[in-house]
C-alpha cells in the first residue's frame, strides 16, 4: 500500500525538479535576451550618432561587432568624436601605415579619453586590438560627452504661453539674483514688487454727469464734493479711481426700464436671427411674382387683337389719311430745312463781312490817332518857328538838363543796381547750393529706395527660403529625433519591468516548489518510519512481512539515491551553463583574432626595425 | 487699455479747445499729476478756484486721472497712448502735451500703483532659541531638544509675529520643504 504511494512521490519530486530546471532555463534565457536587446539598442544609438557626426559607416554594419575587424573605422570614429568634444586636437582620421605611428596614435587617443574623464581601463589596445565590450563603453562615454542639441541656441518661442513662462522665469531669476536687504529698504523698484504697503480699499466715487437736469447741475455745483474730497482716506484715491473705471466698464444699468430695453433687444436679436430664412422666402416670393407677370400680359394682348379685328377697316382708312398727312408734313419740313440752311449761309457771310468791317474801322482809327499826334507836333513846331533862336537855346538847355538828369538817374540806377546784382548773385548761389543739396538728398532718397527695394526682394527671398525650409523640415523623417530614443528607452524599461515581474513570479514558484518538496520529504520520512515500525513488528513472526521489510529498506535507499542523482544532474547542468557563459564572454573578446593581429603587427615591426638597422649599418659602413 | 464711455466722452471734451481752454487744460493736468504724487492740500483750492464750468472741470479731472492710471497699469508707451488719444479726438498739441505728461510721470504712477494691493504676509526675520527638555513630569524623563522659532512677518507696513515650537524632526521637515520650494523656483527660471 505504501510502495506505490512513495513511488508516486518520487515521481512528483522528479517532476518538480524538472520544472525548476525549466524555470531556471527560462530565467537565464530572459537575462540573456534582455542583455542582447539592450546591447542592440545601445549599438543602434551609437552608430546613429556616429553617422550624424559624419563618420562613413557602411549600411551593413548594424552593431559594434562590425567594428571589431575594422581598426580604421574605430580610429576615425574616435577622432571625430574627440574633435567635436574638444576642437583643436589636430589628430588625423586616417590610420598611418607605420606601426610605431599607429601605437602613438592609439596612445594619444587613450590619453585624450582619460583626460575627458573616462574611468575605465583604456590604452592603445582598446583602439588597435578592440574588443566589443570595451569599444561599447568608450563610445557610450564619448557620445554622452558630445555637445547636445539643447546647448545650441533655440529659436525664440512664439506662443503666448511660452512668452508668459519666459517672463515669469526672468522675474524669478531677477529676484533670486538680488542680494538680501533688510525689509525697511524695500521701498521702490522690483524689490518692492508683491510687497504692497497699502491695502486695496476703495470708495464709491460720485462723478458728475454732463447731460442732466438743472437741479442736478445745481447740486453738482453747490453741494457735491469734488473727487479728492470724496476720498477721505488719502491712499485709497487710486484704488477708488481704478474701481470706478472698472465699474463703469462692466456695469449693467440697474433701472427697470433699461433692463426691459435690454431684454427686448435680446429678444429682437433672436427674432431677427429666426427671420433670416424668412427673408429669403420673401425674396423668393418676389421673384415668383416677377415670373408670373409676363405670363398674364400676353393674355391681355390676345383679347385686344380680337376687338381690333372688328374695327380693322376704319382704322385702315384712318391710317391712309394719316400717311398722306405725314408725307405732306415731311415735304414741308424739307423745304423749311432748306430755308434754314440758306439763312444760315447768309448769316455766316454777314458775320464775316462784319469782322472785316470792324478790322477796317480799327485800322482807320489807329491811323487817325497817329495823324492827330503828328498834327499836334506839327502845330507845336509852327508855334516854335516864330522866334527860332531862343527856342533853339531853350531846347538845348532843356536837352542838357535832361541829359544831366539822365546821367544822374543812370548813376543812381548804378548805385541801386550794384547791391541788387550782388544780392541777386548771392541768392542765386544760395539757390544753387540748395538745389545741389536737394539734388543730393534726392539721390540719397533714390539710393534708399533702391536699397529698400533690394531689401524687400531679399526679404521675399528669405521668406521663400524659409517656407521652403519649413516644407523640407516637414518632409524630413521625424524618427531621428530624441523622442524616438526616449520612446525606445521607455519600451526597454517596460520590457525590463515585465521581465523582472516574470522572474519574480518564477522565483515565487521555485520557492513554493521547494516548500512543497520539503513537506513531501517530511511526510515521506514520517510514513517510512511508521511503515518501518509496523512491518518490523510483524517481521519477527511473519516471514512474508520480513521480506517486505527488506524490500522496503532497499526501496527507500534506492529512491534517496535517485533523488541525489537528480540533484547532482541539476548542479552539473548549472555548472555547464556557467562555463558556457564564461566561454561566450571570452569569445566576445576575440582574443584569438587579436593575438593573430598582434603577432602580424609584431612581425611587421620586426621587419621595420630590421630594415632600419640595415639602413643604419649601410650608413655607418 | 479700456476706458468707460463716460471717461472717453470726458477726454474728448478735454482735448477740444472749444470746450476747455488752454489755461484750464494745463491746470487740470497739473492738478491730476500733483494729486497722484500725493500732496492734496493745494489741489483742493485749485479745484475750487477753477472757473466757469465747475461740473465739467470736476468730471474732466477725474477722467484725466483715470486715463493716466489706466495707461500706467497697462504699461503703455508714448506711441500707443498717442494712438489711443488720436482715436478719441484729434488735437495734436494737446495729445502731445498729455502724452508728454504721462511719460514724465509714468514711473511715478507705477510705483504708486505698486504700493497698492493685497498679498500674503512676507517673512522678514526669524528668531529662535533651543531648549532641552529633560523631564516631562516627576516620573517620565523625556530628554528631547525643542526649538522655539519666531517668524516676523510683514503685511501692509504692520509687523506681526508667528511663534511655534517644534522637535528636530519637524524642523528638518520644514527645512526640507523650504529647500524644495527654493529648488522649484530655481527650476522655474530655466524655462
């Protein structure tokens, strides 16, 4: 009865052990998987950043293991990173052929890295005979040290919220930067901001209104206190005024009439809104009227024609008569028109003759006046002829006086003329200078206008460029930015969390199973001792039970052996896994390949040294 | 900037040469400014002294003071005030005069306005002493240090005191809270 039971228990224990092994395996696999995933992500980020700073990394290289065999690439990437972090190192990105120079380059790179603050183990071998892990560490360090985009000047924020935040930031920074002062020094300026000395208390001001009744005006003039007097407490003057303005701005009238008017207005607004489609209807009605009207008119005309047919003949007679009359009148009109034309011709002729006559008359008159003047002169001459000598003398004297007068006038004229001419010249000069100045200004204005036009064109070009660039920016793939990284990082974190949960679950399970195993072994022990005792008691008397006892003992020892074996296998499997891991980690360092490279380099160096010694010997000999 | 319709009417009056004479205009502006600067005694007499249209003068005085205060509150510069006044009424000379007066007195008005307001009291000083409490009563020994703190606060020129006692832990908690606040305000500066 006990045997199958114990056997089943043993099987159960075995099963549990296999479960534990399975769990252990899965945990291990999770660990390795997450490690690989993370390494992959890190490699992606590193390679992406290196590409961004201008390293020529082939498309086929997706992780850092691709760097292992490619020393040139490693050196180039490191030098470029260092150049960006610390410009002015002056290292060449090309790996030199000479072995000694290579070592020197590797050593300087290692030194630069440690100067930047790299804490790990670093030397020329890190770059020249690289292992994946070391390289990853170095590149992670270098890429973290790269100047970030956020260090660059950002474009100005445009939105109101950003501006507000900025102003808040400046205000806080200002007050944080200010040195401490005792409170009685806070009187003015930004120190005093937020430290009001006077509470906001206001008085309801009464302000006289302009258009009102006589009594009110009278009250205003004689009894109303002026605004400053209304405010008894002097510091509440400004608050009172502010509240007065605010109240006047936002108040609603309290009188019932106004409120009713307001309500009516609201109602009207609503009504007009409701009527809007109605108006359209009215318009439509009008248009339909218009369309119906022409259709009625023809009907009326039809009626008319029926009636006219009855009195057709009479009208025809009348028409003939009228035609005759019209023809008569036409003839008369023609004759009258002819008359008119003739008369107009006559009038034209007459007007031309009139003008001729008037010109003649004018000429005659002119001649007459000339003749009259001549007649006067001649009469004067005849008068003077009577006593010629004296008159001649008189005339000469008169001539002399006139000549002297003329000379005088000429002198005077000269006197006046000279300053005037000078003035004129001055003015002209002034004018010319002014003109030149204005010309200059005009030129300036023209230049400015041209400049303005140029600037406008430039501005337009820039605008175009800007819009183009904006379009390009929109076209550009957006996966490159930081958010993608953060998203990835978040994903990784989530994964890790999930995995941790699973690991925890597995651990709990193993613990439970351990507990179960313990209880089962306890129960086994107890049941064995009971069975042992019972059979032992019977064994003295009963032969069969003695046999059974022996069998039980052997069964028990065999089972415990089995359990031990299972445990041992578990331990060995674990050991094997550890060893495998160690092998993997050693393999990543690819010591073999590196050793081969080192030996090759050593050979090359030996060759070079041999050559150099040969040269030396040649020179000395 | 917004002003009530009444005030804007008053401003149209004061900017109109036909309604307010030049002398009166200058007097009103002077009065308004000197009132904002707080020496009210002489002003009262000026207001009483002034002239044939006492009602108008009173109203217009209020309107000018309102305009100056509101402009200072909104921190307008000369150009925008001019634009505003040109919308109200166009008289180049008076608008220029008014905006000139405003610009000359803007900081004064603003510092007057800054003094007005309601705000929580400020801590200006702190005083403390440390007691060591040995026993609570005859039976129980306590041996705990006790801090007595007195904060001096200031609100509207009146100085008040807030006193409290606390254990070391409570005081530390307070200090951490204060440090948090400082850190937060420093973080705000790096927008």
